[in-house]
């Protein structure tokens, strides 16, 4: 079994649980992401959602800290428009981590049509 190091949200060490390759993004850590997006009202999610993973191409995974189950959301304005960029991922943080560890985690993709 591969050794998986402990993960610190302040270290930018997402590769320990993502197994999808090296760290990508222009962010030092989760706090840096929160502060940057807090300054941009058009990209501010509802209170309690925290930016968690930058997939690239303006696609992000977010965790809903308002719910103890930890439901996951995605931000993908490329799927439609900014009004519908935020959408539920139909999984919890525990499910997401399981998929990451078993190699089945995929980039969030919005498939709805609000119009």
C-alpha cells in the first residue's frame, strides 16, 4: 500500500489525497484562496461554502461547512453562465476522499440546462 502523508490545509498539499498529479493552482493555501475570492463579489459562494480544489479551467470543488455531512459543490462557469456556475456534486467530503484514494475521482462537470 502507498504511504499517504498527513494533509495540512495550510500547506497546499492536496496531492496527498488527490493522486491526480502535482499541485496546480496559483494559491499558497486554502486561506489564500478564501481571501482572494472574498474580494470578488461575482465569485463569492454562499456563506459556509469553502473553496477546496482548483481543477484548472475555472473549475473548483467546494465543501459546504454548514452541513455536518460535508456535501460537495462545484463551481464551473464554463458549463453555462455565472448565474448557474455553482452546482451540487451529489457527494460528501467522505465520498470525495474515497474516490480520490481509489482513483475514481473525476473533474466536476455540470450537465444541466437551466434555459
